[in-house]
C-alpha cells in the first residue's frame, strides 16, 4: 500500500473480508485477488483455512496464500480441525479487527468497487437497527450468466419476506456489523441454510437490512443433473429452517403464514422427490394442489423445463448469456 492509500485508510473505517476455504485451492486464488483488489483502501482479508491439518488440501491452500504473503492486509487463520462453513465463518468474525465485516466464499468473487459502494450505506444511515447491507450479484451457471437480485429488493425488518423467499441474499453479497452478528450468536451450525438462518435471527431480534442496487459480486453456482435438487443435507437444513420460521409465525398475518407454508411445501416436494422420500413428496404436493392449484401447475411446468434443459445442456446453453 502506497503512502496515499495509507493516509486515506487512516481516515476511513476498516472493513474485514472473511474468506472461509475448504478443498477449493483452485478457486481460492481468484477469491483472494478479488478481495485485495478493492478500490476501498482500509481493508483486511482474513482467510480461514478449514482444511484438515496435515492434508493435501491444507498444503495446497497454504501454497496459494503464500503467493500473497507480501501484502500486509492478508491474514491467515487455521482451524485446528475441520469445523464446517458456519463455525469457520464465526472464527473469521472473532478474528476480525473491524466494525464491519464482509463475507466471500472461496469460489466467488468481488468486483473492485464492492466495499467502496456498500460501506456508505452504513455510514450515511441514521438507522441504529441497520445490521446488514447486501448487493446484487452476477450468477454464473456453466456458460450462462444471470443477474441475481430480488424484486422487490429487501429493506427494513422484512421478516415475512425472509421466510417466504427462503433467502434474502447469499453471504458473498453481505456486509454486516460485527456487533450485530455477535449479539445474535453469529452463524448457526446447521446442515444448510446457514445464511438464511443468520438473517432470520437478525430480523427476529429487531435488526434491519438494506440494499445496494448494483452488481458487486460474482456468485458461482454449480448446478446440473448430478446435484440438481440437493441431497439429504439440504433437506435436513430446510426442515430446521422451517421449524425456526414456525416459531415466529405469531408475528405474521394469517395470509402471510399461508404463503410461507406454500413456499416451504414447494421446496420440500422438490427435495423429498430428489431423495426418494415419495410419501413426504406426495404429501407436500397434495397441500400445494389443495391451497394454490394454479401456482402449483406453473411451478411443475417450470421444473420440468429446467430438468430437460440440464439433461440436454449440462454445461449451459451453447453460447448463451442471460442478463
């Protein structure tokens, strides 16, 4: 960092970028580069190595991190044992020295202006309940590129939307206040839905979210016939998330509860079908057809088209780019 950047950094709040990594050394380099290449000067990048000690994966990750050892902004935290994504992110939160924390999965990327455009939402806000700001993302699936954002974009204490839509934003789109994360116990060690669960805890505690309507992250989504609808781990995570939502139903209207139940039934139908749990899948389908038949027919048609697409073009539509 040159002297000019150093002087600017002293006048700006620090932001920690937490990168959990496990068995992805081939993409870790790209993630670290994108974090260090931020236009915002006052950052620290914390790579939390969750590879098993003594393994070839730990050795490979160490070699990648060694390429950046000359940059004082990079710090390495090594777990003494494999902890999983949630606890690894928590280790990064606790190791951070900043009031604001951004997260980056080891197979995703930041665009250079990510921190510079996201942090001002916090700094210019008078809302003491603001705990999390997310951005739009460019999602890549094979050779396809999609703009990944939500309509309407979420703002405020949108507890109902977090339940209905299953996830407001993935962690690689987040910037959060460290104090708020710690106050709700940080990430929960659940099989899946770690991002959704933490957002739910924040909103349930009275915190609020905001949004930067810019594409500032690249989210790499791996999808296809082999992992199309998720395995038992995903199903267990969804069931746990639904139970957490049910405990908060007293904060929703009757119609909102009905919409949330339908959304989860749709998810359970897909996951139970994919995991051979026919009776549970049939039960979910009966509920969907009984409560919202027209919506259910449209959903089934979309799923059929999606599966056909992945069967014919597992690596994406030839030459396609969608925005």
